[in-house]
């Protein structure tokens, strides 16, 4: 909202430049200030720095026009004494130079600010992205899940959580090597991400070979269905795993839980419940989905 307000104000600066410079000229004229150059120059410099070349330029045109009138002979407009002609010369030459100098400074600062904002945005994205799997990391999960929890408290909606673990992944690494293990992690992460269809849902790498999926405003049936789709999609990758006791290919175990979020509940208990469901899936043979009610 603040950014939108700032952008709107920026668009109005040329109009403000005309209005305020005009008001300053009228006041200086009626107050009969003998040498208004410094005041008018200050106004022009201010609007150039705030709004750039265009805002400063329209202010400069008004200032130069007024000076041409103010310093001319009352009886013969646009004729000047030698002293006033020098003053006019200073205004006509110096004001455009100041607009150019200050406008260039403004342009440089705006460019630098834009570059810094882009760099900061990139750093924020990188800080919440897992470098290997290219899905959000645990930090992102902690930040966004807590926000979704608070949102669900306000709306009294359901929140579903899915915990996913690659079965016998250590054995896979030992058999095929860590490079193959990295490829496996990336493939599984991308498959999980493809099964997340709604914009508000998200997947994150929770740690090691474990991933988590958050489904705001989803009931148990929907969450179990998503978990099953993920489990099947990983099997369909057909990544050989000769050391697995669950199947000949890489598989995942999935734990699911769903809660209606209320003020007095703690989201850490929900994470613990999903983890228990995951443990149950492993305990009962892996390559399956288990659901536990909170």
C-alpha cells in the first residue's frame, strides 16, 4: 500500500511543481521581495531532486519566465538595465545547469536504488530456496507455515500438513553414490511440486531426504488424496533402488494430518502429529500414506 501511495505521489510531482512554484512566484510578487532568485532556485532544485528532470524542468520554465518579467523595466517589458541583464543571464544559464546536475544525481540515485532493491529481492529469494532441489527450504516453511496458522485462526479454517520421507535413502546413497542421491532428491522434489496445484499450497524441503507440503483450507480427504498422488508419482519415476525393502524403485512414506485451527492450539503439535503419521507409515512397511487425527 505504501509503495502504491509513493508511486501515485511521484506521478503528481510535475503538477505539484507547477502549483507550488506558481504559488511561490505569486507570494514573492505581492510581498515585493527584491531578489527572489535564491528562493525560486531552491524550489526548482527541490522538485528536480524529488521528481527528476521533468518536474524540475517545468519549475525552471516558470522561474525563468517570472525572472524575465520581474527584472524588466516596468515601463518597457523585456528591456533591462545592465545590472538586471546580468541577473537575468545568471538565471537563464544557472537554472538549467542546476536542473541538469540535480536531475542527473536523481537519476543515478534512482538507478542505484532499483539495483539495490533487485539485489535484496534476489537475496530474499535465495535465502528461502533450497539450492539443490530448487524448492523452498526449512526457513521458508517455518515462516510461511506460522503465517498460515495465524490466518487459519482468524478464519477458523482447516489446515492440512503432509510429511514425506524417501524410503531407505541412506542405502540408496551407499549403493549409487551421493551424486545419484542428489539427482534423486531433485527428481522427487520436482514431482512433489507438480502435484501441488493450488496457489496457496506449497512444498518445502524439511531436511535431508524429508519434504513437507502445506495445504491451507483442505480437509482430511483432500490431504490424503494429495499424499497418495505424491506417493504414486514418485513410484512412477522408476528410479532403481536395489537396496530398498519396500519396492524395486525409489518410494516415499507419507504422513498426513488435518486440524481445525483454533486460538489455543499450538502448530508444533500439528507438525508432531504429521511426523507420527509418517513414522507409522514407515513402521508398517513404507511406500504408503498414513493419516492421524490430531
